[in-house]
């Protein structure tokens, strides 16, 4: 039996996360938490990880503590949280963003999105409507490592701010195909609209804009499924790029909200294990760890958004191999 981690909240969460990761494999890489809402493509990883932590806690509760008092598990289901879509894990690693919205019922999408399990508590699952983008942060990696035209993500942001627009350039990062809502694995990337005056600044800006355009496609698909969000929560490495988040708010026409801790993938795995081990009374209690850093409000007329999306849709049509 593993030794109990330190009694501080931070130490306990970290220790519980390690236990979960060892028992469920790659839970740290496949789990995303937005304000303590867990979303995973591997339900068994979440269940096994949470079960392991809970079993460890029950075993410890059966034995007296050094003070001679037994510990009691306080695992409780969370109250229903506001149904706010979230995007995250879109850092400069090869992780791509996902848009999710949770519900008490599994929703069958009519717009080629995915119904998945968000989390399970007390034997009752909560579901999510999910859309996945295959290339986001990896697009910036490509500019840095293969084209070698930027130093890092921050440099890409500086270049993007240095030009008024992309000069008609669109970059479709279909390096491994297109994800939701297209699901075209045979599509391949392209840079379209190049002119004699196009520069690396235009290409860098087009790369960043592609993240917002792909996110807009997902929100549009969700709207067709009856979801009309007014706020988008973000996290991950790219969430530290102020220019990108402002452009995203402009293109989406909704408020974009960034937390102080943008690395919520690891934090979420730790919180889940911590709740299972009784370190938090509920997910609602653990939600206090989420702290607002900054809000980004739309500042672009709807006509400009429509014009730019028309150009993006044309670029997508040029690389797609199927309808």
C-alpha cells in the first residue's frame, strides 16, 4: 500500500494524481478539466484513477491516524454548474484544443460533433458535447521548427500585431487532416492567398488566426445543435497570447475568459483524484481553485467577422477531399 502524501492540500492533490496516473496509464495526457469539469476520451481512465484514489482513502480510513482518529471520506456529487463551453489544452505542445459543453443527457449531434462522458459521480455520468481540432499549437511548432520563421509563440504574436491583417493569406493547418466538424483525414494543409508583398508576419498571423477560425467552426456546429454560448473559457500555452485571445473574441463574437492557472490539464487530474480521496468535499469546493486572470470582449463589427469567415470557408473548401 502506498504511503499517504502530505496533509497539505497541494501535496495531497499531487500525490493523488500520481496514483491515478500510475493506475490508468496516460490519464494526465488525456484528461482536461475546465473549472473542475472533467472531460476525457477514455472513460475507464477516469474511473480507474478515481477508484484507485478512493480505495486508498477508504483503506486509510479503516486504520487509526497518528492522533487515533479515523478519517471519513467526503466524496459528494457537484451541483449543476453553468453550461459554459470551454476550449483548452491548446498549448505549444502537440496538444490540440477541444470545445466541450456538459449536459445530464448524452446528446446526439446533428453537426458531426461528438457526444462523450464529461465525468461520473455517484454512479451518474455527466456528458459533454465535444469538438476537436487536430492542429493548433502544433501549427506554431511547425512555423518554429520546420519553417524556422519564428522563435516561439510569443514571437508569432509580435509579428501578428505588426501587420493590420494577413493581406488575404489563409493558412489551413490540415497536417494530419481536418477534425470536427469536417472529419476529412485525407485533407492536407495549404497556405492560400500569397502575393508578392506577403511576409512572414502575414504567415504567422494567418497561423494564429486559423486557431480562431477552427474554433468558430465548432461553435457554429454547436449552435446548430441548440447550444448558443455567450462565454468561452480557455487554457493551455496559447491562452497566454493576448493577441490571439482578443482575435478569438472578435471572430467568435463572445467573451473569452482566461484563468490565472492556464495549465488546467494537470490540475484537473489532481483535483479529480483529490475529490476521490476526500481531500475536497466536492467538485464545487475544488472549483474555488479557478481564478480569473483576464476577460476579452468582442470589438469587431459582425460584418467584419462574416467577411473573414467567408475567406476561411473558401480556404477549407480548397483542401477538403470530401463533403
